[in-house]
C-alpha cells in the first residue's frame, strides 16, 4: 500500500481547499440563477473543501508525529 508523505498530503489538501472554494464561490446567486444548478455547484465545491480539510488535518497530524525525535 502506498503511504503518501505528510508534506504531500498537506499540499494536496491545500490545493483541494482552494479549488473547492473557487468552485463554490463562482456559483451564480440571486434571482437570475437557476437554483438547482447553483445549489449543485455549491454542494460540489463544499464537498471538495471538506476533502481538502480532511487531507490537511491528516497530513498535519502525521507531520507532527513523524517530526518528533527520540524521546528520553
């Protein structure tokens, strides 16, 4: 099984977060927007952001555990 490095996970998590914010942030709002399409775009963007946050959290957790030296 492949175990990505913590730095890779933090980097990919940051990219996912930025892309998700971009997708959700560009959804049309207001009376001219088709509510179904705008809602779907915001939902997809939100799911991508949550996936990015999960990768960030897991990468930071692993980075903190891996960076420790020997304990006395």
